[in-house]
C-alpha cells in the first residue's frame, strides 16, 4: 500500500502535489466551525480556572472569514466576541498575539443556534495561529476542498471538475448497502487517484474510520460510476 500511496495526488487549483502539511490542516479544520483572520480590538482579559487553564475574553475584528458562514457580526469588517482558552503556567506561555491590536488566525467552535453566541477557541494548543499569509492561503485551499456529505446536503451540489466525488461515493455505498457504521461519512475527502499502469486520473474518496482501523476507500470514475477499493492494496473489490 505504501508504494501505491505514492501515486496519490491531492488536486487543488494550481497545486500539483499537496504539501506534507495538508494532513495537519485537515485536522485543524475538522475540529473548527469557524476560522478567521483578524485582530483583537480590546485587551484580552484572562480568567483563570483550574489547572492553569485561562479563558481570554476579547472583541475580535474579522479581516477574512476563512471557514464558516457569514452570520450577524461574523463577517469581514465585523467584530465578534471570542473566548480564547489557553494553558498558561509561566509568563512565557502567553502568546504575544494575545493583546489589543494583536493580529492572528483563530480556529473557533460556536453554536449558531444560540443568539449572540461566543466563539470559543477550538483547541488550547492550536486554536491561535500566527497571521501567516501562506497559512491563510493553505487553510482556504484545504477548506474549499474538504466537502463533506453533510455539507453537500445543506449547501447544494458542489463539484470537483464537474463531478462531486464524495457525493457519488456516498450514493454508491448506499446503493450497494455497504455497512458504513464504522466510518465517519461526514469527514470524507477526495483526492485524484492514478491506478497503477493507468493513463487517466480518477477520484479516490476516503472515509476515516471511527474506531482507528483502516479507512474506507471508494474510487470514483464519473458521476455514475464508483467502486470500493481494498484498504490494504487499493485494488478493486467487485
């Protein structure tokens, strides 16, 4: 499988090969409801709880909405209330960006069912990132291509090269009555796939396992043709 995996090429506009950091960005994005670039417009006020955990409450002006829907003040130029949670045991643990005027990328969780809900950092370690233009571009690129089945049903048909491979793969699994209870269908993602000794690229859709086992692989040829692949060698399962 290692050899075959070398033939996988994640396809994004203007990018022939996905850089090695994409897996990390996928993890970041999968745990975040909203990702924004901007700056603190008030001094973050820290409230200490247990075990060195500090909640920093502050107003944050959005310069770019990288992930998430525009809602209320959550829009470019709008200001949202954020709760940045960090582990702080020593003075050096406080991030330099956590100050009025500090610019950063925030990865956030939010319950939009609550009116005027506070946006809370998605993780105590990676919830705040430097305002790197390269990282912003990469987050946008990966986020635009991580189209889940859930997202497709809510936002309408989205396509890669005139094909929605994740949607096609999900329809195939349903049609073939394949047990998907062990797999996270909402977190499916698509890469282009070059089978051994083939001259064309197809889509490889990967559905992560919920139990830490091998993922579920589905090859997609077009909007009507798909088949399952063996997780060990990526060969077709008839």
